[in-house]
């Protein structure tokens, strides 16, 4: 431990003994370092925040979903810092004043791309950051330039959102109009060909429609009629079952006992049949025998054995209505079958003409469907374009306008100035210590004894005269003054830095 302490004291003595060398090195290092710091231009940064609004009920109605609008916003955010947009910023600000060649413009765009960023803070909130550190501009001009760059980016954002959508819609509308014009010409040609064929072969174009078209239509209608007829027949069978299980009269007093029993037996028999029991089933046979036995007794009672059943009368009217519906469908089916047979016969007699008629009709229908689809697409695109441009489906507002920088964001010059001073003092001390190691000088007798391995009998202390002591005191004053001047120069540089910042503000 004592050896370490002695080594520390020896190092301090070595540095102090060569203090002028240490101070000179410190001055050189500080002057070079402060000059390098002074040559670093200040970088000023301007920030702005933009809020994007995605909610628009009308946009949802015309098919502009939230996902579509988010993709639009992300596309604008990614392309906002593209080379094309950054070139617009360079030309609109002071950055383009000294640009005379495409190579210089490319370099300016590349440098600006490193100084501009668009950061997404939340789903609907974006922050635009723009910094300026042009060495040829003053601090105030760089601060103003950063604000102008941020403002120009906002203007481009607005332009991309509005005029960009209008341009896309206009280009799409122009393309659809061209396609519609082409389809219209083709449709007119197909329609003229169809009309000529109808005039030449009227037997295949009855009622203004081709024979093959009428045949397909008739077959489709026949299939629909058959389905409706099956449903109507099922409904008729159901009402017939209900009618069979409903008595015609209701019992009215004691004289109607046999009639009521007969009605109940008939109802039970109808219920068994409705459940699917066959005529050979024992229960069905017993019920049928009971009905036969009760018919005589009911006939003996006469018609005065009960009163008319209103439910039975209502079911009869429903049965008549459904029966008429079935008959109407049967007649319609017969007519369609006759029409199909006639058209089929015509097609068989003229197979080549029928095939030609089918081809002409198919081509016409395809062109007509394409034309109608393009018309619908153009109308939808027009409405979407109006919603996007007039109502601004993607709206935004500037939450925080571009700020005017009051102080540089880089470099941190006060810290650098103080750091250079510390590095200079440390470098001077290190230089003095290194010089002491090069020269074989020993600060203590113990160090000399360890280095030589020989015993040291004693040491002679230095004795100064009064004039030497006065000279030493004068030199110490000079040394302290030079050291204080180094610190004072650092303070002056700090003061100048803060004054320059105040001039920017």
C-alpha cells in the first residue's frame, strides 16, 4: 500500500515538475478541440403533428372502408419522404438556391432525406421532424429553414391527399370512358348483325327474340312451373286430408249421438291414414268397420241430428281455391310444353341457323353485360371520387404547426467545450507524466534504491536563495495566470454560445 502511495506522489511530482509542458500541451489540445467544435454547424429541428380522421359514414356507404383509408394514409406517409417529394421541398426552400446541376440536386435530396422523418405516434397521429444544419447559413437561417421544410412537407401531405385522389379518379374515369366507348362500338356492331339476322330469318326471331333464346326462356319457365305445380299439389293434398278429418256437422242435442259417433270414427280413421297406416292394418280395419256400422244409425237419425260445421265449410272454400290454382298451373305447363316442342322442332329443322342464332345472341349478351358492368363501375367510381374529393374521406388537421427552433438539437456545444477543456488538462498531465518516464529521474530515494538494487545512504535537499525563491513565485503566478486564462477562455466560449442562441430566439 505504501508503494502505491509513493508511486502516486511520484507521478504527481513528475507532472508538477514539468507543469509548463503539461500546460502547453493542454493549451494546444484545447485550442485544436475548440476550433473543431466551432466548425461543427448547429442543427436546428422543427416538429409538427398531424391528426388523421378516418370516420366518415358516407364513405362507408359507398364502399370506402376503414382498411382502405388506412392503406391510403400509410401510402401517403411512406411516399411523403420519397425522392420526388423531397425534390419539391428543395426547390421550394432556400436549399435550392445554389443548385445548378442534377448531381447537386441528387446530393441535396439525399442529404434532406437523412434530415426528415415521419413518425407514427398513434393510429391517427403523425409527427413530422425536419432538421437543418447547413454550414453556409447562420443559426437563425437554419432554424427558419427547418420550419419551412416541415411546413412544405405538410403542404405536400395535403396535396397528396386531395389532388392525388382527384388525379387518380380522373385517370380511372378516363380509362373507363375509353373502355365504354370501345364496348359501345362493339355492341352496336353486334346489334346490327343481330337485326340483320332477324330480318333474314324471321322464323327464328319471333317477338324480337331469337328462337334459341325463347327456347331457353321457355324451358326455364317450365322448370319453375313444375316446381310451383308440385308445391300446389302438395298443398291440395294437405287440405284434402284436413277436409276428410273434419265432420260436416256438429252434434246438436241427444238426437245427434249416432251422427257424432260417426264423425268421431271417421276422424279417427282419417288420422290413422294420415299417420301412414295401410288399409290392411288391424286398427284401420276395425275403424273402417266401425264407420260402416255407424253409418246406418246416423242415417236413421236423419239430417236433424246436428248443425253444419263452419270449419268444414271454410276448408271446402280453401280446397276449391287450391284446386283452381293447380288447374291453372297444369294449363300453363301444357302451354309451355307445347311452346318448347314447337321451338325444338324449329331448331331441329334448321340446326345451322339455330347454332348461328345462338352464337349471335351469346355474343350480344356478353357485350351487353360488359357494357352494363362498365356503366355501373363508372357510376360507382364517380360517386367514390366525389366523396373522396369533395368530402375528403381522409381528413386531417394540423394539431401542432411547425415549431420555430429556439436552440440547436445538435451538437451539445457547452458539453463539448467543457469536455475539450477536461481532455486538454488530462492530455497535458499525461504528456508530462510520459516525459518523466522517458527520462531516468527518480522523485524519491526508495525509487532509486529499487531501480538500482543498491542501498541509498541519503539525499541532499534543495536549498534556494531569496532571489531564486522570488523567481519561483513569479513563475508560479505566471503558471496560475496561464491556467486561469485557459479556464477563462472556456467560459468566454460558453458565453458566446449562449449569446448566439439568444440571437436565434
